[in-house]
C-alpha cells in the first residue's frame, strides 16, 4: 500500500514542479517583454522598416537560424548524453527547449543543466548534469577564445590613441590571452582526469559524488574536440543572427568590424553575472557602448543608431530565448523530477 502511496505522491510532486516552472516562465517573459516595454523598441523600429522588401527576408533568415542554433546544441547534447542513455534527436530537442524554460529565471541560466536531464528515463540525472556542464564549458570556452582575441583587435583599433596604450601593454595582453587560451583548452581536453583528482581529495567521504562525476572520464580527446567544434559552429550561428538583426535595424557596420564587436560583447557578457530577466538590459547597455564606439570613431552617433542597437539586442533575446522558452513549456510536463524507487 505504501508503494502505491509513494507513486501517487511522486506524480503529485512532479505535477506541482512542472506547473511552477511553466508559470514562472510565462511570468518572467511577460515582465521582461511587456511590463519593461522592451517590445516597444522592436515594434517602433519595425514601423519604419516594414515596407522595405529586404526586411521580411532578413527576419525569416534570423528565425530559421534560431532553429539551426538550438538544433546544433541538440546534436551536441545528444552526442554527450549518449554515454548514459541513447535518446533520439527530437527527444533531445524537447530536453533543450525544456532546459531553456527552466533557465529563464535562474542565475546565468544554470537551470538549463537541470531542465534537460529530467527528460531521461534510464540515465542518472546527476550524471546528466555533469555531462551537460561539459557542453556548457565548451560553449564558454569558445566564447572566451574568440572574444579575447577580438578584444585585442578592438583595443588596437579603437584605443590606439589613448594615453594608457603602448606596444608593451599590447604585447603583455597578447601574452596573457595566449596563456589563458592554451590553459583553458588543455583543461577542457583533459577534463577526463577531473574525477580521479576529485576522488583523491574527497576519498571515501563523498563516494556517491565520485560515482556521478566518474561519467566525465568516459570521453576521449576526439569526442571532446568534436564537442568544441560543435560549440564553435553554434557560436558562429548566433553571432551571424546578431549581425543580421543589426543590418535589419539599420545599424550598418562592415561585417569584419561587426563580428569582431559582437564577439567582444559576448565575451564581456560572460564576465557579468546576471539572471536571464536582467540579461536583456545588461546586453543592451554593453552593446550600446561597444557598437557605439565604432560610430563615435566615424562621427555618426545618433538616436536612430542607438534605438537600432537596443532593438537588435531585444529582438535577438526574444528570438533565441523567449520564443524557445515558450515552446519549451509545451514539453515541461514530460519531465520527471521524482521517479519510482527501484525494488
């Protein structure tokens, strides 16, 4: 009798948690888009552009790239999670969207790690969390590598006449960036040694943690390199989305400069701890500064450009996060937070 009571209790808890996630997702998106009036920037900017023939085409491309973006992330996570459970692509895609829904109200989107793994039926959720962290680390690593290199070019181009700028400082920054990049790449490619290192520190005091963490040691250097390449491909996709939106809202920047500045923006954003709710405002401010520096250098600063920059960042947030988060709520009720106890 107690067994059936536990099953009923688990179903009740699962339903409550799923419902809370759905409600929180809708509330946070409503607060960000409507209450904080971010949608007004986009709609007002579209009013001036809607009759131009290229607008629809660019917008369609941006939406299509949203599915490609999260499709690549799905392939990456599916590739990683196959170590503990083989799941089809569409089920992995559901997990990705569910993870976005959970992450929308968590600091630095860490809820994404947990939102995905509860779709698993056989694999251990905690092992799934550590596996998901590998994918997140690879994406962060790509952002740091591309962003730090872009930052060196950005400083050389836009701050060459500044009082603090010297060739010695630039050389020191190049050396520091090189050491950081090499160190991070070596750490990532040798992540399989972490379980053994942790095991020696924790010994037998946290043996269960060691069991969960041991799944990391199953990946080869070739597999980790594959994950890194998929992360780079995804990075190229959402960077291209940002650039297309800038063009759409009449923020005209040469593509080389545009992609360099976008990389710097993403790099700076990784150093700022935010909740997704506040991320849009922070990203808008960061974008205004770094993109604005380009227009200040050519003497073309205007309110129209500033509105275009804010509209681009807002539209990108809505396309890549808000819409997938709303779609993810359709699959949240398939997540299992409490399972039946094995006999």
